[in-house]
C-alpha cells in the first residue's frame, strides 16, 4: 500500500486528463517523501510544470506549495496544502513586495553580507529561507524552480545596485533604458550541500483505510467512515459533491481535522500594511539606505559615478560622463535610438537580488551571438530578481 495520504478537492465535473496529471504529480511527491498529504487541487486545469527529483523534506514541499499556489500547514502528521492563506502568507500575493519585506527583516549584519555576496540561503532561518525560495521560484525567469530542485542547499545570493541610464529616444520609442551591468559581479555558492533532509514521517494508525488511493467525493468518504466507525456525520451540502483523492489510514479525529483544514474558506480581511505603491517605494528606499547608504562615495565602475549618484539620481549627458571615451556598448545603443552626446540621461540605480547555484551555465543553455554562433559568456551566471 502507498505509505502516504493525499486528499484532492476539485470540481464535480470529472476531467480525466487533468485528474491524471494531478495524481501523477502528487503520487510522485508522496512516494518520494514517504509522507502524508492533504492537497486541495483544481481539476479544471493542469498543474503547473514541476520537478521533484529527490527527497527534499519541507523545502521540497514548500516548492510544491509555490507551484500549485497553496499554503502548506501540518495537522497531526499530515502535510495539508490549502487555498486559504494564513496571515504570514498574505505578502506572497505580490512576490515583489514579499521580497522587499523579507530583505528588510534581515539584520544589518546579514544585509551587509548579502551586499558582499557572503550570505548563503541555507544559512538563514528556515522561515526566511521558505520566503526566499518562494520568491526565487516565482520570479526566477522560469529557472528558479529548476535551480531549487537540483541544488536546494547550494544557493548563493547577492544584493546588487547597478547603474541605469534613461534617455529620450529620437526614434519614436519614448524613454529607453540602458543597463550598465557590472561584469565583475560574482555570486559565490556553497562548495557542498548540507546533507540529506530529515524524513517527514507519517501517521500509521487509524481504522478508516482508503488503500493505495482513489478519487471519490466527500459524501463517499464520509459514507465509508460511517460504515467503519458505526456512526453518522453531517456534511455541508455545498461541499458533499467535491471530489477528492484520498489514500492511507485515518483515525476519526485525523480524518475530520484534515477535511476541516482543506475546506476552510478564506475570510474577508483588511489588506496588510506595505501593500500600496507608496509604502512599497518607502520599503525599497529603506533597504537601499541600509545596504548601500554607508558606501555612497564608492565608485560603481561607470565613468566617475558613485553609489550616492545612483541613490539620489543624477541628470547628465554622455559627453559629461565619458567625454570622447564612450564604451562600445553605449555607442551601439546611441546609434539604435539616435541619441546624441549632448542629450540628457537620467542616472539611477537598478536594485535586484542576484541568485546563483552550481551549474547555472547548464541551466541557461548555450550562448549565441546575433548570427547564432556560439560565444563565451561575458557575464557571471545568476538569476536577477528585480524590485
């Protein structure tokens, strides 16, 4: 018998292809982790593409929660994935706000390490790790989940403030932005992993046995419990036709607690602080001030620009910045948009989190030039999470 429990709540209409896809995904996770689950799914749509390569404990289950847009909690040894968001998860609705909030929760020492690239994801408390992993999976240009699946405990991060210049084009394209990427930016990663995650464990007691698993309705689940336990249950008629996949054994209390958790509705609740544009901008500026403010006189590697120029903003021209020594990349940009040396450029800083893991070149694939010819990478490999 499959040593796991999975509960799937869907719609009344049966859709074999979607149901089969959900079953394949969840059964693989259940078998890999040898743990108990309760998962609310949407059988009207296919699950998001998701890799589960090896046992990864709670880190892997958090990736699953992100992939299927659910909140994970544990009830009597059962990992429950439900649609109802807990208060701590409300910021996950906007991952950009979520990242800023998590970064601002770090200590000054941790923030300085992050700016220097000396803070590994695995060194952070588990709650903060979970939030960073959520952001990496959602905002990682499609590569975040692959990185987390292959190298869950070998993730490096760095907080970066790179100069950008905004010009007014003469080609009808409006304002155009040039990013001055620092080719010296490195994101160190841990040399080795942290070993095997602890087993999740699962409950093995219980009188109500659903065997290896089946798709059925809440009404039929309760009917079986009634037969085994020799008692009757009241069911909310609105939920009785809901379809579930359920497997494993249950005590009466565990079964009722799990069903109650997975069907709990999301209440109407006030929007938390920090969820409007003004507050978000203030949070972003606070992070910049803590991480980069003390280094405002440091040069950034573009002409004579300093970190202070990026924080405060600076209006200048290409001629004022570079004189006649204009970088080739900037020359090509100017030619494309017909920008003249005396045209104004508004300088500021692009703030982002650079995230890297071993094998990033493999994840990105081959690099080619405009003609399709292979070229060596000129920049370090990392995912940019901007905000």
